[in-house]
C-alpha cells in the first residue's frame, strides 16, 4: 500500500491526530513558560533584566494561548466525523482551554494565586482530554 492510499484511508483521523498532538505540545510548552513566569515573577513584581525576561515569556505564553484556542476549534471540527467518545474528549479539551484562558486573563489584573492555581488545573484537564483522545484514536488506527 502506498503512503498516499494509507493517508486517504485514514483521512480525517490522521489530521485529527496531528492536531491533537499539536495541542499536547502547545500545552507542555505553555506549562514550561508559565512556570518560568511564576519563578521569575510577574512584570509588575520585577525590574531590569528580570522584568524584560518575564515580559517576553508572558507575551509568548499569551500568543500560545491564542494558538491553543484556534487548535481546540480545529480539533472540535475534525472530531465531528468520529465517534461519540472522541467528540466528547474534543469538547472537554476545548472547554478546559477556554476556562484556562479566562483564569489566565484574571490572574494578571488580580494577581490572585487562586486564578493561577485554576490555570494549572485547566492545563491538567486539557492535557488529559487530548491525551485520552490521542490514545483512543491511535488504538483505532492500529486495528
Ligand atoms: C490554555 C491556556 C493557558 C494555559 C494552559 C496556561 C498554563 C499556565 C501554567 C501551567 C502556569 C504555571 C503555574 C501557575 O502559575 O499556575 C501559568 C502561569 C501563568 N499564566 Fe498561564 N496559561 C494559559 C493562558 C494564559 C493567559 C491567556 C494568560 C494571560 C492573559 C496567562 C497568564 C499567566 C501568568 C501571569 C502566569 C504566572 C502566574 C503567577 O506567577 O502566579 N496564562 N499558566
């Protein structure tokens, strides 16, 4: 079987797996950037080089959040043509990403640690959703 016929046979699931993998990689990058901001301190709490470093890290963190939101919508759309469990996991992932962005947006103005904690919870929920989605889709692809 040629690689092109393999691709057409699995079609949408292959794109779905790629997109869900992208979400997992984005989430892990997001976690590492967020922990670095947490370690250095918020821009309002730092000065000089630390302020510049944390501002850059936070800007990238916010850009990746936007990318994760777009990715969540793409996963939702690609999951439409699949089974109920995959659709539900795609929905959980999108809800977790949305809620985490709300928590992140509330962390900055309030500087309340509970919003920051909510971001960590949202990260774990989104990672579990996309991880479970990938595991079940990989099982389908191998059978
Ligand atoms: C899907 C989107 C996001 C994920 C998965 C995420 C995840 C995280 C994680 C795991 C941390 C480190 C642990 C913690 O402090 O909770 C963190 C820190 C942080 N994130 Fe996010 N975040 C997201 C979106 C955002 C957005 C949209 C903003 C701002 C508009 C933001 C602002 C921050 C800030 C300011 C910190 C440092 C908090 C502190 O030092 O207390 N995050 N993020």
